[in-house]
C-alpha cells in the first residue's frame, strides 16, 4: 500500500475556496497534505476523517525562507493555540488544518482577508503573470504576422505552428487569470464592505488542464514532425532541462535547510535560473544549426575549399536525372516536415563542376486537407517579393509568376515561371524558378539553367504525386 502520493496542482494561487474544499475531500479519502511546491503537492496516508483547512496568505513570507520569520512564527503559534496546525506552506500561502468539529476561524474580517490575498498576489504572481503576458503577446503578434503574410510556411512548419498555438494558449491563460482575479477582488471588496463576508474564489482548473494537454500535444507533435536526429535532439534538451530544474530545486531546498539567508537564496536561485534558461536555449539553437547546416554524423570531404558528401543521400530528383551525367563531387540536403495541414520536403543538391558550382533546389508541398488548396495556391501566386537587409540598408525584390507557354511539358495541371521586376523600367527578367501544380501538390523548383522539354518531362515524372 502506498503511504505517500504526489498530485499535480491546477489551482490558481488565489483560489482559496477551491483549495480548501479539495484538501477536505483528500482528507476524507485518507490523504493529508504535508508538502507544497510550484507544481506538485505531497500527501501522506492517514485514517480517513473529516477535517477543516484554512488557506492564509501571509505577505511577508517567501519561498526562499530557510525558517519562518519572527512575525510568521508568532502567527503560527497563535493559530496553534486555537486548534489550527500548519500542514504545509509555499511562498506566501500557509495552509492550516484542524480536526475539530467547529474550529475557531483564523480570520474573521473579510476586508482583511481580501487585502491579504492581494498583497500576496502583488508580491509573487501578478508581476510574473504580467511579464509572461507581455512576452506571450509579443511572440503571438510576431507569429500571427508571419502567418498573415505567408500562411503556407506556418502551416507546413511544425515548430512555427506549435509555437503559435502555445503562445495563444499562454496569452489566453494569463488574460483569464489576471482579469478574473481583479474582477473577483473588486466584487470581494464591495461585498466585504457592505455585507462583511468573504466572497468565495473561483479558479480555472479546466482551462489550465486544457492548456496542459494542448502543450503536451504540441510537444509530441513537434517531436514526431521532424527527422529522427532532430527529435532526439529535442528529447535530449527536454531531459536536460528537467534535470537542471530538479537540480535547481534541490539546491534551493538545501540552502533553506542549511540556514542561508532569504536574500542569498533568492539571488543564487535567480542567477542559476537565468543560467539554466540560457544553457537550454543556447544548446537548442546550437543543435538545430548543426543539424541543418553541418550534420555532425554526415561523412564529408573537402574539394577546392568546399565540402561534399562521401555518400550522398537519395533525393527524388537530382541533376543526374536531368542531364544523364555522372558527377563526382556532390553535396545533398533533405529536410522533411509534417503537420496536420501540410507536409513539405525541401531538397538541395550542389554539384562541383570545373571553376563553378551548380545548384538544384526544390520544395515539394503536399496539401493534406483539400479545403486548404485555394488558400495555398493563392499564397504561392500572390506572395511575390521579399525584403533583404544589409546592415542599415533595406531593399525589396519583387517578381511575378507568369504562366508557362506549354504547361503540359511538365505534366502539371498548371505551371508558372518567375520573372523579376526591374524597378527602373518595370521590365521583366526571367529566372529559372518554376511553380508547378499537381492536384494537391505544389512544387517550387530552381534549376541552374532553363530546362529543355525533355527535362521538364523528367521533373514531372519524378516529382508528381505517386512518382
């Protein structure tokens, strides 16, 4: 039989009413609260019995205190005299328990209770929620802006799509928590003044649960949407982050037990928290760059100052397919991503020829939800331009997609060629970049030179659906 259990907590910090009712139910089931943390509460088994709990907000307290301060100890002694025993505490929240049938209330002035809740919220949570909300809004606006400009790129990128969803749910949660708290406080102050009673609080456990589940789904989606190597990198970083957070919590607990002052404990914890965040973000960025630009397990060699593959990976379409030639020095890259809406395959091949390099590059996007097709087609055809920044200079490159004279040569439903727009005389200059539509597949292809009809046919044969 288990004598100890842990519970993941979804209660809002100020939800005094919900917490007290929950602890009474746990006691009736034979579980007594003995320890509290940011996310988990610890219970020990006991004989089931009816108990009363009282949540008190004591603003001078801190989660970094190694022992109760003089004022807090005096308060606890007073509570003990009237039959209330401190069960557990965390930060400014003190939870007292009593097995008396009708215990004497610890607090009787409703206005004082409301003010005590507010002082605790100001000290520990309102600022944190405000900072998190500002960050979430900034990121949400950025990702929404990217989605508005190029929805296809976001819908095909699991990282961007999951980030958009996560920042939205963080924004929603912060706005809900902050607004609900202030609405409760305004109502509670009025009722305390007019009627002299404490207004019950109400948290958002269901919303928090939905957000937690959504976060889990997004993380799993991200994990299974990338290559095996990238997924392992994400898993490793996640494991390291959890280990570092556990180490940080253990160090904070050790500093409290060994008698370090509150100020030293807070300073060390905040400094190490910053270093942990910096290490996790830095390692994720470094690992992603290595995987995308310099895959560490890919065997390469150097030829004329450039790196090429000892064993080039397979691609659906290569320059050898188009030219019927064999190339000695080849470098190939392949990146696959998949979301609920779109899947995308990005390929690049670089060939070394005398005195120059030749590049083949293409992107194959499959529309997994047919109702998105019109939007995807419109996004490709209408987003014709990008901005380049060089130090303080910014300029825009514009182009147009014009229909190919003989689209059937590609074996496609429709085919377009890119033409760059000259800003001076608005003339059009053709590029060797093509946009091909095959049912629910879109191919954007850049060739080293203008293809022949035979090469167009090879492209269609290799890249159309079912090839």
